[in-house]
């Protein structure tokens, strides 16, 4: 039985549609393995549920084979006569005949695979909805798939479906709290340091978390999942890029390779790739954002909170960052079964690695950070990692996470991932950042330190720090 946690907000929004007592179309977007179909299954509990999925587009898969598997799934689930459909119009009409007035959830999973090979698929789907499905008040049709760009183009931005979509859910990884609970429910009893080690790599993706063996340590799990030649995740990175981008995967990977080292503007990425025209790159960046792999945000003016003209792009997917930075360079050795440096936590620079990974994890859990600081969203003007570019009058600096409030306060957040107690040397590092950050007149600066391994009394008692937040206190409850 699948372990299901969280998703309360999404289930509440789906439940509202049920109470409207009319047919609805729902689109669930999200990264591969994030739990889109699992959410649909959870929502469908207690209701009639028909789950139909497209076939992976491997060589030899045709539009007719997609219809054949569609028919086979209907036959297996509903115990109706086995039929063959020569068109999608016939397939949808037959499905309609199996849906009556009772509450029914129909899931079209991996819809881009299901209909991507037949140009008539989308037209048939629209016509079926308008003429038959929309007249069944107990029906909720859920469309989902891992290829967000296909769904955006062919469903969400298609004139054919304007006004027909009742709800769009963009499913994110599990929250930090739910991810910790997930591992504890599985029986993982390691320290919170070990838990965060796992989460800093899996990034709260439920399918990855479900692969964790609770009887093994964090280091052994990471080695088995990421560096063992027979692991289920060794080829995950390549699979993701093949499914999403096919033959263009290499150019997308080059973009991510640049973002491994930190945030960049589109112009910086363009220059580093040696491109003359940014048009194609702009589309690729949009696709990576839609896929949930990178995030985009604008630099902003501390003086008035106004957004700048240029966007900054950040590699926000923990798993992909770890794979690109620390697994892909050793792929040949891993496939030969001769790479063992990562075994038992012996990967070179492990503490530094985890520091960067944890930072990425925390930045995808901003609500958690706000709650830890006692902030309400309504009091925040801007928040993000912040880069101060050097000029003749000031030094440059980079802030892990900067929060600007409506009360003209700048909260400088620092993340430290260490199983050992932090010494007072950290104070000098934080003090230097605070002094280097150039703040407008009348603004105040506050320093917040997030840690996992404890701090020396000098840090805990220092008047320099606005907050000293031990993640263990927040996540071990």
C-alpha cells in the first residue's frame, strides 16, 4: 500500500469541485515522480475510479497501439467486452457509455504519450467533452503528465479548451515537514542530520523517498540509490531528459550545468554557452521552469522593492543538482561497478556538498522559513537569494536568502549544515556579510542563522543575531 502524506490544500480544492455537482476537467502538472497520479488516486477513494495511462513512446509505439492499450485498460478495470478502437472518437464514445450518474473520477495519465502521436486526439477529446462528458454531473476528468510543456501548449493555452478547465494544480515536492514525517512513517530512525542528508538529495519527491530502506543509514541509502550500478535512480536523470526533451536533452543539460554553480541571468547563460541569439535559449529556460527544474526571479531594488529588468535563474531541483554535480562525472565508473568513493559517506567534500544541497532544499520551503522566523507573508516585500554586484563604491556579496519586509527590515539568512557544533568563527563571517550589504538609508539589518548540529554559547548569546534557529527543534516534534 502506497504511503500518502500531505497534499491537504490540493485535496481540498479537488473536493470543492465535487461539491459543485457538475462535470469538471482538472489538469495536474508537475515534475516526474512528484505524485500526480497518486494524488488523483487518493482523491478518488470512495468514488468510482477509472485510470487510463499512455504508453512510454519507445520505438515501435504507434497511435493505434496507444488506443489498444487504452481499450485493454478499460477491459481490465470495468470487465466490459474487449474491443478495438480505430479512432479516438470511438474510444471516448465507448468510455462515455461506461460512465453513469454516480461520482466517477477518470484519470488520463501521461496524456502527452497517449495522444501525442495522433493529430486528431485533441480535437476528439474536446468534442467528446462538449457533446458527452460535460453532461455527466458526477464526472471529474483529470488530465496529467510529466511533460508540462506539452500540457501547457495543447491544453492550457489551447483555444479549444478555453473555459473548459475547472482547476489547474501545479504539484510541488512534499513540504519539509511532510518529507520528514514520510521517512519516519517508513521506519527510518536515524538522526535528523541523516534525515536532512537524504532530503537534501531526494528533494521531497515521494517516489524517491519511498525507495529509502529504513534499515540502512543515510550514507548507505545514498550510495545504493545514486552510485550503485543496479540502482533504480542511476539512470533516472537520463530518463527524465529523454522523456521531456528527447534529442534536445544535451542542450538543456548544458544550461543546468551552468546553473549548478549559482544563479545566472539569461545573458550570462547565453555568453557562457557561446550563443549569438537568445531566442531559443529563452524558450528552453521557460521549458525548464515549466518542468519544475529551475526557478526564475527578478533582482530587486532594496530602496523601493521594485523588480529589476533582468531575471535570475536558479537550479532548484535538489535531485538534478546532485546528479549533475556529483553522479554524472562518474557515470562510466558507476556503470562498470567500480566506483566506490561515495560508499559510507566517503564522497570527497561531503560536508560542503550537503551545505549546498540543504540550501537548495530550504529555498523550496519558504513557508517553513517564514514560520520559523515568525513572519507573515503579508509583511514581506521581496525574498530570494540575493547578489550584490561590486562597483567602485561597494564590494560584492551573495546572501543565501534575503527577506525584505514592509517595515524596511532586511533579514539576512544563513544556512549551515554540519553535524558538529558551530564555533564563534561563524559570527565574523555573518558580520562581514551584514557590513558588506549596502542598505538604503533608514533600513535595518537583522541576521538569522539556520543550523542542524548545534552552536557554541557565544553564538547563541550573541546580540549580533536576530534569530538562531535549530532545525532539530522544528522538525523533531
